[in-house]
C-alpha cells in the first residue's frame, strides 16, 4: 500500500454544509414583489390615464375659450396679392416679339385672303345663276337679290334690277317671231306714195295678202336686203348689227318692226348687263387667286 499524498488529505468539514440548500431565498421573493408592483402600476396607468386626459380638456374649455390658431403668416399681404393677380402677364422677350408679330400678321393676312376668296366665289356663283335665269322669258328679281346680298351694288346690277321686273323674250322666241314681222315690214316698205300708179297699188294690196320677200339677196340697200341682213345677224347672235340694218328701213317698215324691236332691245340689254356682271365676278375671283398666290 502506497502512502497517501498530503494534498489529498484535507480537514474534515462541518456536517451542516452537506444539507440541501433552500431554493426560495430572500432575494427571490424581493424580485417577485418588485415584478408584481410593476404589473399593478402598468394596469393603473392603463385604466386611469384616459380618464385623466379626458377631463383636462373639458376643464380648459370651461376656464377660457381657446384662442384660434393663427394662420400661417405670409410675406404677401392681401392688397399685394390682389395686385399680383391683376398684374398683366409678363412682357414677351424682345427677341421673340418680332417673330410673334410676324406670325400674327401672317395669320391675319391668310384670314383676310380666305374671306376675299370666299366672297368672290359666292359672287361668281350668284352671277352665274342670274345669267342663267335671265336667258329665259320670266322675270328674275330673286336672282338679283341673291347677287346683291353677296357682292353688293354695281352699275350692271342696277340696270339688271330695272329689267328683271318684267324680263324679256328669249333669243329663240325672238328669232322665231322675226320672219312674221319682217314680211309685214317688207310689205309696208312697198306701200306706194300718195298718188301712185294703179299697178303699184295693186302690187301692194297683193303683198298684204301674200307676204313675199327675198331672203337670199343681202346686197344693196333695198328693204328686202336690209331685212335679210338683219335676220342673218340675229341668227349669229349679233343684235347690234341687226339693229343697224333695221335702222335703214323706210319709216313705214320701221314702224311695223317696232313691237319686235322693243322686245329685242330689252333682250339685248339684259344680255349685255348680265355678261358684264359675270365678267366682273370672274375678274374678282381671278384677283383673289392672284393675291393669295
């Protein structure tokens, strides 16, 4: 048996140290008490705090009405704000002003050009309708009013207004009625003078029953030649040349042609003024087109 080392040998301990220690000491119960106090304090605050804060605003409202909150101050006063609103917009920069003025002038010119072109076109259409209506035998005051409404007054329109109330026979009706008047005018031209021979009076009496005139021979200045030239000019649409030939007839023949001549002159005047009015309207359209190019 080996000897026991001295380090392993210790002094004997107190038997009380080997007893089990108590788990619930004084410090444990102090911590428990502190935790319960904290819980009770939290419950009290949660219950009493809303009541206290609800009573305090009521008490303040009984003491004195709260002053209204001041609106946020602004550096701009009301008069200054009104002046700001009423102030004119800022001026255009000098560099952009000429361009804006040039554009405005261009727009104004285009609008004016469009207005002139529209008026000229409307006037031309109304003049065309008037010319067409004037070629018939009926009056045409409505077409005169339409032209006056879109193109205004003009010398041609004034003359046509006078003639439009009764109108004039058409060219076709004047050409159709000319031979009858021409035959009677030729017969009247053969009327013998006072104290003429018996043969001349017999020929004149027969010519009134059977009206005969030469229509192929247009040379010379005899009644038949003059009437034939007038008829040919009428068929060509030349009233002035026809009137020139009829003016050379003897007085008796001119008197016989007078009813036809009056109607033909009205037709010639209407055609002349209507043509001038149409030419004026077309010239206005052409001028409007050139100014817009």
